């Protein structure tokens, strides 16, 4: 394992949720600018002041496909409260193929095309889905490799100041 990846993995683990214990120390979310599936440039700064659910995914991984309906519902339910779901597509298919996939699955949130830098910056290189929840101040408050915990929606609502589900 490369040293950079090991460091990113350790930082990733340090951000795991600590329900019932002291909250993990947050870190500033790295900035990025990437091509969207629609061909437009999208930046982390476009979501300033919003809570961002950043989900690294690819259709080759069944757990990624399984969480798409939940992401759609979270965007529908909490978008008006200030949530922005952003899918970071890590596969090598073209933006046109991603747009077709989005249409066939009814994806209602932004999808950007990953590059190696964003994967390294976030430490999202060991598997997918990998999720980051970023607060309105741009701090990562939650990170998870694999399936999200049942408390995840409650964590989103708390960051938004919305009633708990």
C-alpha cells in the first residue's frame, strides 16, 4: 500500500462516526472542480452554505446501485432544507453513458466525473461506495466506506437543523 493511501485511510478512519462518544474531529473538505455528467464544470464551491452528501460510486458495484434510491429520496426530502447530493462517478464510461444511466434510474442529483486527484484527496481509493457528509462550513463530519449506518438520515437532519426522521 502506498504511503499516501495509508495516510488517507488513517484520516478516513479517524472520521468514522462516534455515536454515543465524543464526536470525531472534523477536517476541511478538499476543494475540487470536475466535469459534470451534463458536460458543465462543477466545483465544491458551488455548494457553499449547503450540507453536501458526496458519494463516490460506480455501477459495477452492486452496493453503489443499492444506495441510489436512498440518495434520490434524500435529495427530494432534504434538498429544500439545504442538502446537495453529489455523486462522484469513478468508472471510465463516457459522460453520455453516465447520463443514460442517470435517466434510467431517475437520478435527481448532480453527478460529476472523478479524476485521480479527488479520489486521493478524499482517500476514496479502497472501495465503493464511499460517502462523505460535509457541513455548511465545508467540514467533513462523516465518512464511510460501504453501507451507511441506519442513523445516517438522522445525522443529515441534524446538520441541516431539520426535524429528525
